[in-house]
């Protein structure tokens, strides 16, 4: 059909020109233009359906390429794709390496911080463990001492009859009554236990001497006057701040008499306060006329007082054996441990002591009047 029409065009007849016009119109209406080389292609030859042809004609965003252009475009894109993909992969590898580096740095930082915290906790636990071990060792030592003491008592008081030796001055003496010996030893043990309890009960006690007595007939007023004097004295002499509530007990020892001042027995609420007041005793002699005659001593048990008396007598005898007078020394007993000790201090001016003794009546009256004035 196309060849015949072309032959008619060459003849130049009127009918041929008409056919050409029709052919061009048909060709233009049933052909698509390649967007790459601007070449028209027949849709019938290409096998393009009418629906697809209408879509290509109506939608300007769609592009159509002929077979040759499609092959060249596909081959060009395929050549460039590996280059872009390599770039993407290379960038991804760089990011992976960067993230790995950051991860390692983060792990190092976390390890250091956790290590410091673990070391600190370990040191704290070590200190606590050492403290616990020390306490356990102390408890074990106390238990060992208690067990040893119990064993000693059992050895002394729990012997069988056949275990007791014959006691006497010679081998021919008669055996001692074993039951009597047990009773004596058990009584000594009981007395020692009672003495320990008595010492513990008097631990926070003090005995104060030459504190003026209030002459009121009411006990509450006398008690208040004694407590007020003690509180003021502690503050004036040593700067020890106490209150009435710190003095748990305050009683006068012995029966009242007009010609002497009874000692004052007090019980403090805390052992530290009691020790501070006891140390204050050495400063009372330099604290003025109101307090220089006041003495402070621990509350010894009767057994301790008897031991102190014997120790003082022995110390005075030793001084006299050296050709000196005990009046030139100040003697007192201290008990830093279980064994008492006599402290001997020489008086620099014995005459001042004698003069102070001569002034006792007048000073006592002045102290009592000043106490009443303060109250």
C-alpha cells in the first residue's frame, strides 16, 4: 500500500497528491516521536496499542525512546551505576569505621568510669570488712578472757576431793578441811564480783567537799542551791556548760551539823562530763577565794577507800623515813588501771597552807554568805 502510494506521488497526479495528504495525516496520527533523536515511528510497526498511544500523547511527563536510543541509554546507565554504587559503598564503609571508632572510645570511657566506681566501692567494702574483723577479734579476745576466767574459777572452786592437796606447814600436818577452803574461795570470788558491780555503779559519781550548804528548811530549795552552785562553778573554773538535768543525783552525806560542811555526792548523766569535772579539780586552787577550798574526788567504794588509806599511810611513812615531813607534800591516790597509785607532789610553801587553814572559818562564812546572796 505504501509503495503504491509513493509511486503515485512520483507521477504527480492530483489523485496522488490527495493520497499523500491522507497518508501524512494518517502517519502523523498513528506515530510516536522519539524524545532523543526526534524521529517518528509508526505505532502499528512498533506494536503500540491505542490506549498506550493515547496515554503518550496526553501525558507530557512520559518519555518515549526508540529501540536504538533505548539500548544506548541502558548501556550508558549501566556503565555509570557501578561508579555511584562504589561511592555509596565507600561512604558507608567510612561511616562504619567512624562509628566503630566512636564505639571503642565510648567503651573506654565507660570502662574507666566503672573501674573508678568499682575501686571506690571495693575500698569502702575493705574498710568495712577490716572494721568487722577488728570487732570480731575484740569479741573473740573478750570471750577467751571470759572462758579463761571461768576455767580458773572452776579450777579453784570445782576440784574433786581427791584433787585437793594437803595444805599445812609440814608434811606431817593434818589435811585442811576441803569444804571450808571451797567456801572461803567462793566467798572471795563473790566479794570480787560484788566489788566490780559496785565500782561500775559508781562510775559517774563524784564527791565534792567544802561546798557551802544552804540553810533553808525546804529540801527542794537546798537541792536547787547545790545544783546552781555546781553549774556556776563548772562554768567559771573550766568553762564546762552543764544544766540541772545533767545532775541525776545530788545528796549530802552524813547528818547535818552546824560546825562542818557535809560532802556532796552527785551523779552525772554522762561519763565524759564526770571526767571533765574531775580534771577541773586541779584548777580549783587557782580559781579565787570562792572555789579554792573545794575538792573533787571519785566516789570510791569502801574497799577502795581502805586501800587508799593504807597506801597513803605507807607513803607518809616512806617520807618520814627520808627525814622529811609529810606536811610538805600533797598526797593523793589515782586509779588509772586496776592497781591504785599514790601521787606525791611537794608543796612549795607550807606556810601558805597553814595560813589557808587558819582562814578556813572566815572563808566558810564568806562563801555561805555569797552563796545566799547569789541565790
